[in-house]
């Protein structure tokens, strides 16, 4: 049995105005779900939101992927540039690690060293991730995802 709710005429209009519309993504079956893409998308979206603030993400970075003329997905060039330059890591790392404003994080090595000072060593398949790994083109997403994970662990 549902509880009774008394609604006056004026309240009904307010309720209708407060309803929001949400876009629900298409649900794919497990056979068609791309777990790797989902992991990369989630990780990049989280990192970008941390770096810029969830309410201040530039429009061109809201979705980290684009499709080419062959319908293949790729990480957007501005996102790749921010990863290669370490800007996303420095911005997010400064916030998460609460580093001194007088000593902002500058570059991949600074981020890796700041994590090491917290006792977190960024490794990919039991090998330490280096600045060289994070600057390779094409981008080595496994190294980047490992770094994202360390930030996430520190925050939570």
C-alpha cells in the first residue's frame, strides 16, 4: 500500500518544474562492451575533472574521445597534449597531494617524486614508470592509467 500524499494545486506546478531530464546511455550486452575503452574513459574523465574542477571542465575536454572517418575512436588531441605535457597531472596532483603553492608540481618527474614521497611508487607490470614512459608517442596508456590510479587512491 502506497502512503497518501496531499498535493495542493500550486504544489503540482512546482513539482512539474523541478523535474529534470537525464540522458541514459545505451546499455550494451557484455559481449559488446569494451571494458578497456570504459576504463580509459572513466580514468581520463576523472583526471580532467580533478585538474579543472568538475564544474569548470572545458567543453572540448568533456568527452575525451572522438571518432575518425572510419568510425574508430581515439583520445582527442588536446587530451593527449595535456597528458604528454604533464599539465593534467600537475594540476590534479597539486590539489590531491596538497603541495605547497610556493612549490607547484612541474613536470612528470615532479609528480612521480611527490607520489614517492607519500610512499606510492608508480609501476607498470612491476617496472617503475618514468618520465620517458609518460612522454612516449603514441601515448602508452598503461603507464598513464597507473598514475591516475595512484592519484585516485590518495584521494580516497
